[in-house]
């Protein structure tokens, strides 16, 4: 997603992002592109900011997080520390351990065991489950030639018919 020229608008931009997220979550396996929105981290004058790589992730988190939920960032310690501060300032959410977090955000492709460490919720209280968000370099509906990655098969409740999604190795 190319960087936009304006500052992130907490009302208009979150509405745009939310509509796309809602559509994507209601159709697992279908790929959607986030709309262009303003800068979440830094300003238009600080385009060389270390957080430019995280602008699309910041837009998603600014849409989903607020003072009532918690998050946990996983990744390199220095990036996690600095980005956690920025996310807290942006959303009023606070960071916690992955076992208590409403949202776990991996700054790289997670290993397979991570999913089993998160709260799955239950039939009576599905809202208590942990949402996993992963920052990846590329995503496609099928594996491109000569590129490393993982092809995931999605099927089951909520998936109309079997879908495949290719996730790039980061």
C-alpha cells in the first residue's frame, strides 16, 4: 500500500478500513486490498520514519483497538518496544502478555505453535477468543512460481467452499 500524503483521519479512515476488514472476515480466503489512508505513525514530513513499514498495520490497529482491549506484539524486541508505545498512544489500548491479549500481532510470519498458545474462546463466549494479526510481505490466492511460502487450505464452518491462500515466507 503506497503511503498517503495526509494525516490519518480517525473517523473517515477507520470507517474505510473497517468496511474492508468486515468484508474480508466474512469471506475467509478472499483477498481484499486496504484503501489508501493517511499516515498513522509520524507525519508527512517524516516519511523516512522507521515506522513507515508499519503504516498499513497501524491503520488496521487504529481501527480495531481502543481503550477496552489489549494487544501483544511479537517480533524483534526493539521494534516491539517502540511500536507498542506508538500503538498505545494512537489507540489508548495497552500491551500485555499473549496469554491475556485480545489481539496478538506478529511482526513476522509466526511459527505453527503460536495458534495453539492463544485463547480460542468457546461456543458460549466466542468474543473471548484472541485475534491473531500477522504482518507478512506478500499474499496471493495461489503460489507464485519460484517463491518461498506456504499454501494454506481453508475449509470448514464459515468458508463457503475450500479456499487456498499463499503466504510468503518473510
